[in-house]
C-alpha cells in the first residue's frame, strides 16, 4: 500500500472530523445568537405595546367592525 495514499486518507478523515466538530459548534452558537435576538425582540415588543395605546374596535355600524388596521 502506498504511504502517500494512506497519509491522504488519514488527513482527509481528520479534516472531516474537525469540520464536523466545527459545524456543531457553529450551529450551537447560531442557536444562542437567535435566542438572544428573540429575547431582545420580545422586550421591544412588550415595551411598544405598553407605550402605544391600542384603539378601541368599533362595535356597531358599517365602518370598522370587520377589519381593524392602523399604521
């Protein structure tokens, strides 16, 4: 068996194992970053809901009883 071929196989296997571990770490860090962003977005939304009064829905008539939109 050729020594250089064996060396290439070992190098490839080592690189693949290292890449797999690196990918796992990257995915874990991405999940943590997304969790932090989710928490920040929740905080901002809660602050916005508390500071902006919500308009009352119309309860009678033809205007505003089917769809409630505002900018």
